[in-house]
């Protein structure tokens, strides 16, 4: 019966670790999505600035 309790303890520890890893993965996933959105916004801003710079160069504003 001692073996059963040891196995049960090991299973509970593994379950706790798995839950923790899932929570971390969810956080990483959320950060990754936010990072991608931020990179896209930055890319659009840089594209707009490049367009304005080109316009300024061509028309001596």
C-alpha cells in the first residue's frame, strides 16, 4: 500500500507541474501575440515614415 501512496504522490506532483507548465505556456502565447501585434504596428509606422520621407525628398517640402 505504501507503493500506491508513493505513486499517487508522484502523479499529483506531475499533475501540478503540468498545470504550471500549461499556465506558463498560455502566458508566453499571450506575450507572443502581443509582441507580434507591436511589431506589425511598428512596421506600419516605419512604412508610413518612409513614405513621408520619400515624398519630402521628391517635392522639397
